[in-house]
C-alpha cells in the first residue's frame, strides 16, 4: 500500500480515495516487479466510512478516523445502509476491480477485500469499546457482527461480479483476543462469510496481523483457501495444522528481514520457508512492505523461486 503509492509519487490520500491512482500504482508494480496479483487494499476504513464513519485523508499514510459511527452508543439504527455498488468508498473499490479486469484479468490474479466480522465491528465501535463489548455485551456483539458480515457478503459479491477471483478477509483484531473468545463469538461469523464467498466461486484469503499460533486449530475449521502468516507465526506448525490444501503465504519480517536486509538474505529466507512448508505456498512478506523499502529489495522478494 504505502510502497505502491510512494513508487508512483502519489500521495496516500489520492491512493486511498481515487481508484484510478490505486490501479495505476498496482499496474506499475506488476509490470516493474513481476508481482502476480492486483490488489485493491488501501486502508481498513472503506466499509466503516460508508456506514457513516468520518475520516480525514492523510498525505503519507492511511486515513485517520475522526469518528466511529457507534462510538458513543450501541444502537445499530445509527448506521447507514450503504449499497457497495453506489456508496462512496466501497464503489471505488468495485471500480478498481473493473479496471483491473480490463487491464490484465487473464494474466493476473485479482484480489478484492472485505473487513472480517470482528475487525469491522471494532471499526464501527472503536477498538476499546468493542473489546469491552466482547466481555459484557455479547448479545450486541453478535448482532453487530451479523450486520458486518451481511455487508461484507454484499461487498464481496459485488467485487466477484466485476472480476475478483480472490477475496481477502482482514480480521486483524482476532490476534488480540483469546482462542476461547474467538471460538465462542467470532468463528461462526467468519464461517458464514467464507461460505458465502465460496458460493460465488471466490477464493478466500484470510489476513490476521500478529501472532495467531494459538488460533490455528480453530482457523483450520474455516475452510479458507489462502492464509497470510505474519512473521510471528510458526510456519511449520501452520502447515501441520492447516494441511496441504491451504496456501500459506509469508512470512519474513517486513522490516528487519526485508527493508533492513539484503537481496541475497531475502531470497535465502524465502527459500528456507519454502523448504519448511512445501506446497502450496505463496512468496509474501509477513505483513505490509514499508513504504521506504528500497526497490531492489522488493525485486529480490519478487524473484521467482523454483517450484519443488
């Protein structure tokens, strides 16, 4: 995200609010670095903004939230009822996918994106409020996450209809809750979202930032196709638990093992991971590549590794 915007000398504000800038940045990345996938991700606030949240675009980083729509009250009636096809920000993402399909739909994978149930609930309430809700307002949490999944399904379907073959599901807040709480409160909502995406023949790529080693046995029940593993994840353990039907991606530390490393060490790191986990596997950093990463290091990351 940040690297893509900086690479074409665009402000992040334009990258986040103008799909044409986002598309141009991703086009340049696949052409100049050999990346195989076109992506719409810019920030986690698309759905929240269309639900009625307020943001302020920033020149050098993701938008800043000015107001979460349920920040003060647990009243779902306060939320707007956006349509992903004609809402302000979600429709921008849909337009990006349409442009990707016209550019390289047969040559590149096109990845759409939705926020997962816990992440979007935290976006609507604010993280602190939502974490408290998980302990003392469970009924409301379930109602809120049900609504979040309803919107995520509609958003995912709109993206698939325009040409996305994969839908990323970002549920980063999950790494901050216990496996027990995840199983009791969140998992059922994620399963419903995964099943709905599969019903439209989309692949599901789960992205949970942070240490999810304790959550892996539960994640195995989701039926996802691809999982992004952050640098804290034990890749050997992930393969053993998730099996050989799930594509593992990752997981070099994007700062210490990519930006601050050398091209030779980057390549060696990925070769070692691939040797550990085997197929199916995607080369990918543990999380987002920092915007100030030297281009030659991203090229090292993108250099193909011989298939074993």
